[in-house]
């Protein structure tokens, strides 16, 4: 978190005794800028905490819900796909059995007619 780092750095600079004793050409401008940056840092940290509690947490909850739904859909899809392939295999077996019985019937009919 850059804002927290900047806040710590600003507090260290303000609390250092050498800062008050040293002479800077634009010390009042620097002090104003630093105070604005500290205020901005506090606001950034507060905004981040607000976003984290309100938006990101609810977003994570929705994401977890969405992932659970996707997992259920995938599981049901694989289950139904397995059932479909099983039905298809049974249909193919029954069709093959039917065609073989039809051919046997045809052969028996031809044998009966030839007598």
C-alpha cells in the first residue's frame, strides 16, 4: 500500500528534529505539500477500507456463488453426458440386435418359402 508508506514517511519527516532546525528555501511550500499529501494519504486509506468492506467483499461473495453454480452445472453436465452416452450405446446394441433378428427372420422366411 503506497498510501500507508507515504503516511509513515510523512510522519517521520514531520517528527524529525532536524527538519525544524534546517533551513529550506521553500520550507512553507514543502510543509503545505506534505500536509496535503498526508491528508490525501489518510483519505486514500479510508477509501480503500470502504471499498474493501463494501465492494470487494460483496464482489468476492458473488464470485464464490458464481463458481459454485459453475461447478454444479459442470457436474450435472458430465452426469447427463455420461447418461446420454450410455443411452446411445444401449440404443446401438438394441438396433444391432434388431437388425440381426430381422436378418434371421428373413433367412427363415426364405428357407420356409423354398421348401
